[in-house]
C-alpha cells in the first residue's frame, strides 16, 4: 500500500514536450510563422560575454514575455510557473 521513501526517489518519468503540446496549439502556429532569429543580434550590444554571471538566453526571455502578453499574464512568477 505505501512505498518506502527510497523506492519513490528512484522513480522517474520520461515526458517529451512534443507529447504535451497539441499539434493545433496557438504557440506551435506562432513558432511556425514568426522567425525570432533576429533577436540575439539585436540585443548583443547589451550583453557582456566576459563580465559577471552568464545571462539567460535573450531569445528565451523574449518568447516568455511574448507569451505573457498573448495570454495576459502580468506576474513574472506566474508566467514562469505556467511556462
């Protein structure tokens, strides 16, 4: 009935993102039709490669904010949780 703590810690589950997002989802359509490849070059002057901690990928940050805008998520914490 109950599993020991060590048995639970040794379990894992493999999940592919492709299985979680339906084929007709809005975000798949956006990814298909909008080319975001221009963003890293546009923001390159604002990032230092040899000073401080490594930054998050600016493309990921932009896409997060874009998703937040589309779905009306105002809190960065809530946006991170939902993504």
